[in-house]
């Protein structure tokens, strides 16, 4: 079985856990999966083995702490160290998928919104003029910020699980909301403050939507071929 098949089987078997054991196992699952530099196949095989141990222990009245020890975070760190790293080609494919999908989302949203505002409310223009040099630099900076944003979210999620004292749900919501708002604010601000340089190009604003659709299709083909998310 490949990693996606194991994930599907894991999701089905997890329903056999008691509510208390399921909460602990899912915290372990999140903590271990958030190590993006590790082999996905090996990670999912390990998580499946942990699930089997917990299910076997549950039958005789044992909890995950009875099986793995009281410090589950330390136990997870130890087994994470034993998981081999992900191969570079897989990282490249996943990174390309994220970039293409992100550009597809932003391009489609800008094209559809701009087209609708102009034709329905006479707001804005029907074309978009940009400088090629500043446009390329803006995209590169936004992709770097996207990487920092995703890394920050993953780190926050990892630090929020397997704690003896659970953080209040509202506090968690506010924390992630602040991170998201900062990210969105920076993404909006960059094109505004970026100085124009390079050759100026004017294109119909609806072309952004068509470009976005093409990027979505490319992302779909990548996902279908390499089963990135399913």
C-alpha cells in the first residue's frame, strides 16, 4: 500500500478508538505528520503501527500512556528521529503543487473580482497594467512569505498538541486568526509598496481568471498523477 491507502485505512480504523484514546492518538498523529521533511510513506506506516498498538492495548484496558509512557511528546520525538527523510523529487513535486495552486487561487480571485467590479458596478478598469520586473519580484516575495506562513502555522499546530495543559479553544482561535490576518495584510501590502521597474505590460483583467483556471488544471493533473492530497 502507498501512503494515501494507509491514510484511508487509518481513518477507518481510528473510529474503533474510545473518545479518550482517539483524542490522544490524533494529537500524536498531528505532531508526527507535521514533520514535513520526513518520508510520507514511512510516516504513515509508523502511524498505522501506533494505531494498531493502541487498539490492542484498548482491548485489555490500557491507555496510550500505559503503552508509550507518560511523556508522549518525548516518545514522538524519538520515533520521528528514526524516520528517514523525504526524497528530493517528492519535495519538489509537492512544492510545485503548492506554488501552482496558490498562484491559481490568487490569479482567479483577482480576475473574477476585477471583472465583476468593473462590469457590474463600474469600479476599476477592464485592463491591468504592471511592470514586468516588479511583478516577478512581487510574486517571488509572496511565495517566500507563503512559505514562512505555512511553516509558522505548522509549528504552531505542532506546539499546540500533546500538552498536559490544553490551551483554551478561543485562545487558539485568536492566535491562528492573528497569524492569518498578518499574512493576508502583508500579501495585500506588497504590491502597493513595490516600486515599478521593468517593461510595462497591459492585459485584459479577465485574463487573470483564465490563467488561474489553467493553473488549477495543471495542479489537478499533478495531484492526479502523484496523489499529493488524495
